[in-house]
């Protein structure tokens, strides 16, 4: 289950994939998004609220040619065998998630949308695999 920030998505925009290779530019894009998410957690004293926080760069352009999506997956667990997402308004303030979204879109070139993964484990894994 993923929440996508921003205006409503028109279905055809979900069928376009941005060619993505493992290279310096792609890694720098992911590092920049990850840094913003981490900085927001640290500056809001939320680091100890989550057990794991993968930031995922994926090749869906959401109707913006050449764009990519970024998914944020805040995960709460004691054993990594089961767990729940950090729920907005309960475990993490919505304002922090909105700031992450805004800063990623403003500062990470080539990102067209930010998504927030709300999937528990099971059925999902702790990471995106």
C-alpha cells in the first residue's frame, strides 16, 4: 500500500518507465533523496521511532518524461520478521513527511513524485526487493 504525494494521477502516466542504469548520476540522485529524509528524521528527533528507513528510487516517471519516483518506507519492528509502517500522525508527524516530500521535489533533480510506503510485513519485506 503506497500513498503518492501530489495531485491525482492519471492512469496512463503509470505506464511509462524511465530508463535507469546503475551509474554515478542515478546513485547521486538516490543519495540526495536519502540525505534529505535522514536529515528530517534527525532534526525532528525521530530517529529512534523507526527501526529501518529505506529510501527507494524507482523508474516510474508519473507522466514527467525522464522522471523517477522516490519511495520512503519507515518501518517499526522488534525482530525484523514482522513489522508495521510508521503511520503518519501516529508515529511520525504529517508535517515531517510533507517537508521530506517538498524538499526532495525541490532539491533532487529528476524526481517527479514521492511515495510513502504503508505496507506491513507480512506481506511485504522490510526492504523493496
